């Protein structure tokens, strides 16, 4: 299995920054074999894919609302995925989840929630105005 553990959420004022971390572990986790990303679920329960990397750790997608403000990265030595969030806005308030899916050919394909079998427990981000 693959276990994902998020950390780094919290409460900040608008314009502030946070960095989320997601530590990957488990018997099936191997460097270079997983597409990974961050989703968020708003208080309305709507879920949105925020940012994703391919199996090589290269960013492949950001949702439009975070482009230029958020950056996704992977530290292979630490098996840890990051989401650096700058210029935060109240509309970024959500529960943020790390997710992963196996890919043997570095093709991540569809980036919707059902395509990712492995999920963390989530970390809350609250941005006040």
C-alpha cells in the first residue's frame, strides 16, 4: 500500500503564505512511479484538483485560480510532496488533500479525484480577510 500524510495547514490572513507537505510511504511506494497532486474540498463540499506532478516530479497542471501563486514540488530524497501557497485569498479556504496514482510509463492522464486511489487524511487551510 501507499500511505500519504499531510501537514502544514493552518490559519492565515489574506496575502499570507503556507507550505503544505505530504510524506509518502508504504510497501508499494517507489520513487519515480507515481503521479501525485493536491486536491482541495471547499466548505460547500465541492472538490477541485489544485496542482499535479508527473512521475519525474515535474509540474504538469495547475488549476487557473492558483497559477502564479502556488507551486508544487517533490523532494525525492525525503519522499515528500510540497505545495507552496503564496498570496493566499479567502477563497483558498478548504481542506487540502494529497493524492497519488501509480504510473509505469510516466503518463498521468486524467487528473480527477476518482483516478487517484491513494489519499491522505487532509489538512485544513483557513484564510481570513
